[in-house]
C-alpha cells in the first residue's frame, strides 16, 4: 500500500532572499550583514558573495514556471529586509515591495500559495552598526518592518512567518561567529536570542492587527535532536544542556511564556538575564497558528568539552559532540530520518493543538550535469524519500503535520560555504544561470502528483 498523505497536505519548496535573489545593489537595496560578512577575508569559502546568487530577482517567471511544472501547492520565500526598508528605519521602498508583489502575483496565477518569511538572516547593516540583535531596539525596528510588509502585501500573502531559525541568527552570528555578523560573545548571543524572541512576539502582534483575520502566523525553528551517547547521568545532562539552549530557549517563551529555569542556571556565569523586562514574555507568547520545523540531522552528545568559540553558551565546558553513525551528506551531516519522527512525536506531546509544518528538509550532494546535461542525484532522492516516510509515520502516530517544504528549490549561496554546496532540486549553472531540474525534482513532482510515496 502506498504511503498517502492527508487531503490538503501542503507540498512546497523553500528558499531565502540572500541565497537566491542577487540584485544586491538594485532598486534601493542596501547592504545586509551578509553582504558585509561575505566580503571579510576568510569568512566565506572562495570569497563568494550573494551579489548575483541565482539571479532570482530577474528570473521570477522562469522560477515560478519550474514550481508550477512540479505541482507545488506552496512556495516559502523570504523578504529581504534591506530591500524593503534599507536602513531598518523609516518608510518602505516601493520598488522593493513591487518585486514581492510581482512574485506573489506570479505564484497566485500559477495556483501556488505564497508563504513569506520576514527574516532569514539579512539584517540591514545599519542596524548591526547600531548594535544588532543584542540590542532591544532591533526587535522594535523589526516590528515596524513587519507592519510595513504586511500592510503592502497582506492582500496577496496569507501565510506569514516572522523568523527563520533564530538559533542560527543568535548563536552562529554572535556566539561562534561563523555566520554574519561574525561576533564571538556568549553574552551578546544570549541577548540576541531573547531579542529575536521579542522581535517575533512584537511582530506577531503587529501582524494580527494589520493582516486579514484569516491570515496564518508562524515561526520557524531549527530544533535539535541531541541524543546522549549513553544513559550515564553526565551524558544525559549533556543532552539536557543542548536541549535548553538549542530548543527550549525558544519553545518555552513562545508557547509557555517562560524562560527555562535550567537554562538560566546553566548560563548564570555569563549573564543574569536582566535584559528580560516585564511584559517581554507576554509579548513573546502571542498566539500563533502553526510552528515551522527545519530538520536535517540529529546529533550525539556526551560529557566533555567542545571547541571555543562555541554556538552553545553554557554548554561547551560540559558537552562534546561525537560523530553520528551512518551515511553522510556533502555537508558531512549524518543521514538519519528517525530523528525527524522523534522530533515530531515530541512536539505532538509537548504542544498539543499546535499544527506543524516541515519548513525545511533536504540534503546537499556533489551534483553535476553529465555530458547530456542531465543531473542524477539518487542519494538526494533516497534522503527525501526516507524523511517523507518519517513524516508520514509521525502523522499516523498522531502528529498534526500539515505540510512539507523541501529545501531547496534552487542551488544557491550556501552561507559560509559559498557556492560549493548544492541543496537544490534544480541545478543552477552559476556562470550561465541555466536551470536544470534534477532527477529529484521529477521524483518530487511524482510524489506530489500521487499525494504520497510508493511503498
């Protein structure tokens, strides 16, 4: 019997503005922290930047036609804050809004639901110069930006996500420094995490006040599946520490209006959390309609120490990460779909009544076009099939999963890895910008067409 998904299941793909748009200095757009960071020597492989990326800014029609040919019901993209509000303050730039109006209109004409993310890591550089996410004012500016975007685009876009992966923005950007803006300050990273949570809550309130009543509000988190190496108390405690600063630092404020007590204890040597003000947690816990989940692989942890600087404030002195068993992707990430099922069952139990969306899942492999121009990627097909099967199994086990957004539609600028890692189901020759659907794109179209997996 085939593994069919429920009627109305949302079949999508996902991208992010800085990774695909290009046109970095066109129509009023000013630098983001990623424009600045990618120009710092040694920060991005090969000195790559997102200046051109996949040139999506000029190829919207072509790219939407690819989506339509696959049968996508939804497309998740991000709005570039510095394209809409270049300095992070003041009125919107109409040409920036016009680009997203045109994108949404093209999607709607193709029968594809637009799903907009307000923030996928491209903070306007002027706001970073003023202190960035460790400063409360950045959260306030974000809420203003959310209002501008919703007022202009709310008649076309019905699903809105405030933030994508605030863990990465806070802890890779301000903790380990491997992402923009490249700072290495644990206390600043914890402040950034709180102010990202606050930005989400303040923006959710503005969106509720601005958008039509039927609009769907969401938040996307990259939740971590951290498995203890053994059942020894010190290894179990290592997993608890990672869960606190990787998952519950966001889940508890957003869904329960509280800070995790163990997180506060774990990080007491770094901060007293005095930057959390009265009313913050009430704002952060503004109700939302769904939770987006980004999942790629699990981790194995044990008692020990990790390298510094670390993206895990309060944990590196007590936690070490170990290689997980099994095959690995080109990112050297383990392939283990059971972690996705495990995560979804946890959320079923901990967040009853909260609909879930898989907003990113996919894999990078060393794809290339053969002499005939075809791109064969059997490993990616195998990865996607296994993870969709895990989602199907979780639904059968009672998890309320409403959709799956494959990462990614296009090969793109893969952050600190530049153009060396390919996640797309559509191959992009970056010299010519030629698009070639890979075998995985055809496979996904067949899955969508039948509404599930062959079994």
